[in-house]
C-alpha cells in the first residue's frame, strides 16, 4: 500500500511517498517528534514541522488535511476573515523552501525548491546514480525582466551539486495545457518519478504542472484543493473553473483586501466558468481564495 509522508521544517517541506497501512498526522518540533491532533505551527513565517501519511486506502480527506495544515501554518494574520500570508518579504537563501519528495521502498527522491514569498516552484534536484548527471539541480529559465531573481535559490542547491537552467520558464504558458494533465494520487507519484529520472528535460513539463497544482495552487485555493480531493483516486484534469481561479490568485487577493465594509467588491470580477463575482461572500463560499497574497507581494 502506498503512503505519502510530508514533513515541513523551517524553510523546508519534505514529502515522502512510501508504503504502510497506517494513516496519521504527527507534529515535529526541532528534532523531537511529538504526537499532535492539533497540528500547531511553531513559526508563522514558514510552516512548522508536519508529517502526513497516506496509503492506497486513505480517503481524500487525508490530502485535504495536509493542505489545510500547510495553509494554516503559512497564515500570519487574517484580513476580513481571510487567512493571509506574512507581509514581510523573505530575502536571501531563506526565501526558498526545500521540498524533498521520496518514493518509499525505492531510491527515488526529488527536492523541490519553492519561493515561500509567493509559493512559486523554482526548480528541483535529484540524486539518481543511473541518470546523467547523477547529482544535479535544475531551475526554470530566468525571466528576461528578472535575470537575477533566482540567484539565491541556486545557492540553496549547495556547492557540491550541479545547478543547471532548464530551457523554459515555470509559467503555465510555457509548461503546457493544464486541461490535458490529470491530477490525483497516481499522477503525483508518476510526476515525482519522472523528475527523479530527468532523462528528457523537455518532457518534464506535465510533471511540473501536476506538482504545482497539487501543492502550491491547492494551498492558495480551497476550490483547487477540493477538485484534487474529489478526483484523488480517479484522476481528472483541471476544468476551466480551476484554471481561472489559479490564474487570478493575485487579483482575487487584492479584491478581498480592497472590498468595502459591507462585503461588496470595489469592482466586479469576471472569471471563466464562474458567475460574476461581486461580494466577499461569493469568494468565501466558493473557496476561491483560502490564503491571501499580501499587497507587498503583488510584484512577484
């Protein structure tokens, strides 16, 4: 039976996919493990340590609990009853969290690098003795407008590894069509395996789409979380409602912050697949945004 184990530490999120019949959530504080039913955060700038286990018999509720815990630990304050990320911009190497993903019972292990200011995936690393190169980190091509944006992320890779740029950026237009890439438990495990092998870099784009939508996008929006959870055992590609919410996290966050005291939005929002959004109640009820992007981060 398959299980997914996730451990979040200061500046580092570790996911481990292994084999077990047990399902549970365990908190971690420093180097000490402790049983926890409340999953309390120990640092609000980046998530506390959390361990999430899931096997082939686990219901989608387990995945939702994991995403909800990450979201809760990333919450610094509430704005109009919406959780919001920390307003402080993290700089230097601490700006980038490391996400280690390992397939249990095998040597497959991948480290994802995520910008904790905006939850963007920056790149990944893999140590595969059968690959060429065996120990290497790859990062998305730099934007022409921000050529030094990921300089500190490369430093997080470590001096003993080879950091190499991919020939494409990490944006959806360059990664591919989300409507053709299924999301769910099996696609996630398959995506990690393909990143580990990193044989043909141009064929990894679909794997990136899976990872980005199932972790960062799901943390940002409960609607995305619910879509993945509802299709966890029987994978399905994101529909137009999901992709339009993903494309407008910044816009929706700003709409929440700028809304009037009576809950009406400053301007109506029209998103593909949705009715016209004019109130905070609609955004909340549809779980379009579950973690706000602070105003300082609109430029990221």
